[in-house]
């Protein structure tokens, strides 16, 4: 097991491609493995894995591309996801459980149930979302260890 010192952090960065369903979950799985290697508690890893997976899937489903960064500190993990997508017209509506703008073919694959943003909020200690129509969306999640 690797132990982080107080002034250390691990930075992981992943390029995400829209519609790359065959790669879905790779970034969040890699983050999970690193957290296991440094001895983060299982319940905390579960929350980080869920929130990062949901963010990863939102990029794959809705955007042309994006970047996910995970900064892992001894006491918290910060996940930032920036996409180049259509943006979210009504963030309050998008935050409602079950609301989805995913196309039918995505739902037929078992994705796009409208739980992504609500699950990200539920699993995060701090959550922020910024979006601009035609420019994209940025999500920041902080999960304390």
C-alpha cells in the first residue's frame, strides 16, 4: 500500500470521447484502483467510483469530448470533468431524478436513466456545475476521505 504524505497529491487525467461506449467506465475504474492502492476506505471509494462513473458517462452520452481530472489528496479526492458538449439549458431540471435528454438508442443500451447528476450530488461532499449552451459543461466534485 502506498501512503500519501500531507503535502502530496496524485493527479490522474483522462481524455474522454463522445459515443465511446466501448471505453465506458475505464477512467473511473483506474481512479478506483489507485484509491485502493493508497488504502482509502471502501465506502469512500464506492462514492468516488459512482460519481466519477456518472460524470464519465455524461460526457460519453452527451458531448463530443471531454477531460476528467482526479486530484487525490490524503484527505479528499477532487474530480473535475470538462466537456465540449451542447451545454445544459436548465440545470435545475437536469438535477431532477429521472430527467434525461439521452437519445433512445442510449436508453436501449441501459444508459441515460436520468440518475447521473443526482447520483453525483448524492455521492459528493461538495458539488458544483457550470454550463453554457453551445460551449459545454464543467462539473467539480469533492469527496472527503
